[in-house]
């Protein structure tokens, strides 16, 4: 994983950052780039500002938000002391928590802790835990450093929809919100949301949302074992409320389905009504599909990377673009097995489930 994101991204001028800081201080919202996806930010200590996020996203108010914090000024990892940064937000910091922060922050990893009592329940959905991350993107870092406080930021998309990975995506997502300030930091390098690890139980570190940083990578670098939810919780109802846990999420309006290796035609035959114009994603490692025999279907192939991180970095961009192009159906290949694909598989499965026009959505949960 590269820590040094977006070298080529347009950096915002200090006047623009200053205006963004003022906007946050005045209780306004600012959309900003992170290395994963763009976030819709508000002052984490201002309940009115937090309320605006839920309203603008159309998100249920009991879904908790992530607090984003600046890394301490010194960027030398061995020098960074996270304790004072975290102290105003969390109740206790374990050795494991410090190890994870020292290894992966700033970066695409979110950690869930027992919250300090000063943390507003408006942002935790009423739970006694708080999710925190220090993003690596230089524009996010500069904004957070100058703001000198925590910024809550969900992905800057309407609830259930595809997360934005460029400033233009954010603007199109919130077209009607003319006053929204959007900081431009170029295209997001990671492309899917951060990995979330729950440390709040005090015993097991539990994976709540897969991302670029995998349990295997965490174990290799820190020796900390990351458990899957199913390994530690018998009662799945006691899971914290994570909107990414909804079966339908990250979804385009065009119907989206996955096909098993070599089974494009079989998958198409399951959709007799919606197959006149079909976009089919194919692995860059595979030769072209043979669909000429199918006169009734207008198929276009989109080549996708067989490298998991590259695939992830383009996934939402590709889904958004395809969604704009008026296809009747979008087909993606099932991601291969292997932990490095878990983040992508998770997003694609939820995107399939929620895809299609609003009346077709089966958001059950
Ligand atoms: O990469 C990311 O994490 C992006 C960028 C903008 O930082 N943010 C993001 O935020 O994905 P959002 O709100 O779209 O997703 C945050 C997830 C939600 O699924 C939420 O339920 C979960 O984090 N979460 C927040 N606080 C939590 C808590 N206390 N316990 C468990 N899950 C929590
Ligand atoms: Mg989101």
C-alpha cells in the first residue's frame, strides 16, 4: 500500500483551505478528498452541523459516523505520538490500538473504540463507541490540521448510492445543493472505503468492513489477529449498526449482476426483459468474450483489472460512468476468492442487491 497518495492531485490553495476551515467552524459542511473516497465533513463537536449531514445524505440518524483526525505534524512514523490526538475522543487506548495506529495511520484504516463521554451521541448513533481514522490524503490532512479538531465525514453520496471518488462525483451527487463547498484533491487512489476494525470489546479485534488493508496484512505487520464477526459474535443482532452492513448499498440505478467464470450467456438468459443493451466487465487477463452469436443483444465490453487494488481504485468510477450511459444491464465478473478481494466482493455484492430503479430496491435491513 502506498501511504503517499495523490502526488499528482491538484492541491488546494491555502485560501481555499482557510475558507473550508471557516465553513466548518461556522457549522457548515465541506466535502473533501480522502485516499479512499470523498467525505462530507462537519465539525464533530457541533450537533447542528452533524444533523445537516444526515439531512443532506438522507441517512437514518442512528447510523454512526467516522471522526477524522489530523496526524501529528511530524510525519516520521517512529516519532508520532497518537495518545494526545486520541485522548479527547476515546476512553482507553490498548497496546494493540497503538500498534495499529503506528503501523497504518495515516491511512485507510478506521478503528472503533469505547468513546469518551464528551463525544456527541448524535455522531455515534447513540452507541457507546466511536469510529476514528486519520486519512492520508494531503488535502484532508491539511484541512484537519488547520481546523484543529475532529471532522465527522461519511462518504459524500446520497444514502445507499455509489461513493464518490472525485470532486465532480460529489457535485453531481448533490447537484441541488448549490452552496456546498467541495475541495478538489483529484481522483481517490484506494477507491473503496476504509477497512473498519472494532477494538471496543477490549479482547478481540474484529473486522467490521473489509477494505484495502486486509487482516492478513495486519497480522503480518503487527502480529495482531483480526477476527471475522462470525467468529466472535453468536448473536449477529448485537452487531454495531454499520450502514455498510445493509444488504443493499453502494448501488447504481442500472441493474447490476455478477457472472461466474465463463457464464455470461447463462447470466444473461436469467434476464429476458433487460438484455437489449448490456455492459459486460471482463478481466484484462482474459481474451474477449464471444457473444456475436447473440443477435438480439448489444453488448459492450469494459476491461477491468485482475489486480485487486487496481480494480478497487476504479470500481466506483466505472459503476458511475456505466450508470450514466443508459445500459439495460451491467454484468461484472465474480471476484476471485482470496482476502485481497474481500473489500471489492463486499461492495459489488451490496451494489448488485441495491441496484436498479428505486422501485426494484430490496433494501431489507
Ligand atoms: O473510507 C472511509 O471510511 C470514508 C471516508 C470519507 O473516510 N468514510 C466512510 O463513511 O465510509 P461512511 O459513513 O460512509 O461509513 C462509515 C461506516 C458506517 O458503516 C458506520 O456504520 C461505521 O462506519 N461506523 C461508524 N461509527 C461506528 C461505530 N461506533 N461502531 C461501528 N461502526 C461504526
Ligand atoms: Mg458510505
